[in-house]
């Protein structure tokens, strides 16, 4: 059965501040062969919005001290492609073992918070 691992804020919650920051998931179960990143942005009311600029970089760690880019899909996502309603980015897909994942938000504007998770299967 697949498992969803949310990217967490500094308090352990799933509502992430939109700021230049690198945020991490909890440690992941090795019993899966692949994962994909999903992300969405929200305004102050909690409604889905499309950012006006910025990037999201997703990476996974197969072993302590090493981070890797996706096996396929967008290695760096333009935030303007995380469209509310119908996103146009290609899901970053990672193959192989993963012990933890992270996203880096850079220069994202037009949103207040976001939620993101890695779907392990």
C-alpha cells in the first residue's frame, strides 16, 4: 500500500510558510520503490492560488549525507506552473531507496502557504 509523507514545517505541521527555505519530511520507510512530489499553494484564506514567481526544488536522500535529483520529471519546478485547479508541472519522480525527502522554495511570491508531500509506492 502506498504511503504519503508530508513535508513538515519547523513545528511538525503540514502548512508550510512560503519563504526561501528548505523543508524536510520525516524519515521514510524503505519498503517502497518509487516516490513522486506533489505541491499546492494557498492564500491567507486557505484557497488554492497560482504563485506569480519562484521555484521549487525536490530531492531525496537514499543514504545519510547524500541528496539526489529526480529520476524523471521536473527537477526544478517553476512555481507559476503549480496552477490552482490544473497544475502544469511534470511530477518529479524518484526511483530507488529513500530515507528522507526535502523541498527548497526560492523566490516564491503570490502565495502565503503551501502543502507538499512525497507519495511513496
